[in-house]
């Protein structure tokens, strides 16, 4: 495990520019650093990689002026851009594979501590669900846990409000300055002053539907366990629960009446093995039985440079491109179909993603870009 290090101003600009480059998600960012060593070197190599892998396509690097503007806007808000290699970066997020490369943080970073639990649930929560969320968040806060949620209406807002005095973290889908929903403007201001707000999106960015799963991944990644208070059969809260399970975090759910559709999702989670919790004491009991969580990502494998000159041959690009489908498949299966090692296949997929030909996803999955 490498020790935390602070980025210089020039390094921070290049990290941010690489993060904001089209088709560079967290996994591709990580692989580019493994291959080229620095964000500066990766930026220099990107145009040629995208041209070769994308059958002549270009990649549009963000203008330097746009990066400078984002840095200035972030600083004007009193927020900070924190890279995953820096000491201020939330420790539990290092266990994600891969962690988000860079976050914007507004408030007190000490609230993103490992002793944390996420509380999520329905936006149209019942009065009973709201009370359960409030009481649970307040008691967990008094027990020393930070409370993580997504600033949504309903359960999220109740959990944040009840834990303001003890430490709460709100994760946004949009930029750090995008207050959504607008009904939570006052709560946003209070969390910025007394808690912590986190975003993976650029300053000034308005969240869209596809951004909320990415937000939910951070919500659950910041916590040892996630409690779902109310959730319909199809809801973002169930996506959060699935992500928590994939991250190796504990999933807990509050049971509800079989006659209430807002309890259908939580009741199903319990049937599928989620821990049944009724109040904060149950949550504390579940968390106390968990083994210690490794909060540092495993050492990154070195790039397997057994291609001629370190360059991926065009025939391999075509072979892997042909093997991809619109439905995500495990990387090992794609590698086996193409006669490649997993490391070689990963290197090819990185180049195809930069060219807009492939999507690499958390959990070792990849798909054809559509």
C-alpha cells in the first residue's frame, strides 16, 4: 500500500483534467495511471490511443481554461478538490475497486470517518418511516457513528437532520453547488456548515438520472453498513442495497406492513438475507459483529507490457471489440474468448473505452458502448 501524498498544484490540474476527459471513468483512470505513471503522461498519450483504438476517432481533452475555472469556482465556494492519493480522501472509499479518483468536498472532512452507517429510503416516506429514520440517525450519532445519505426528500432528509449535531455526510449527484432537491436548500447550508458535502461531479453540473447510481455507490462506500428504512419494489434505495452488498458492506432493512407498497422492497431484502433491524440498537449489534474492514485498496497490478513496444496490436483491439456485447460480461470471460490474459484484456478494454467503443464497469465487467 502506498502512503498518502499531497498533489502539487500542477499535478492536481492534470488529475482533474484526466478525470474530466470523456470516456475516462474511475476504472480507466486507474489503469492509465498504472500504465503511464502520472496523469500528465497519460494526457499526452490519450490522443494517439483513442485514434488507434477508435478507428480514427479523436478524443477531446477538456481545455485547460475549463479546468482552471472549475478549480477557481470550487475554491470560491470554500470547497476542496481531493484526490484519492491524498490523506484527506475518505478512508473507506479506498476499499472500492476502483475508488473515485477525485472528489469535491465542502465542510469538515473528519465526518467521513470509518465509523459510519448509511441510512437511505423512500422519498415519499410514511410518517412512521420518517420517525424511525430520525430516531435511528440521532441514536447512532450519539453512539459515535457518522450518518451518510444522499440529501433526497423523505428518509434521506430525516437522517441528515437528526444527525447534524453528531456528524452527517451528504453525497450529491450533481456538482457541489447544485442543491437538489431545492426544498433542501436550508438543510444543504446546515450540512455545509456543520457536516460534510461530497460530490464526484464538476462544479456547476446539474445531476441527471444516470448520475444517481454513481452517487449511491459513494453513499454506501462511505459506510460500514447501509440501512434501508422504506423502499418500493423498484427504487434507487434497492440499487444502493445491491451496491453495498457488492462492496462487501452489511445490508440492513427495517420491516414494514405487507399492505404498504413502501415496505415491499425492504421486506424483500430481508427475505434475501439482509439483517432485520428495528432501531439503532439492532444496527449497533449488527455492526459490532462485523470483522475489521480493510480500508486500503490492494496494490495495483503493474501494466502487463508484453505487447510490442508497449502498444496494443490492432488485431487484438478488433478481436476484443468483436467479443463485446451490449450486455455486461465478466472480464475473465471476455479474456478467455479472445485468448488473452486478464491483464492483457484489461489493457485492450482501456483503449477501447477511451475511443468510445467499450464500457468498463465496477465489479470486473465490460460491455460494448451503444
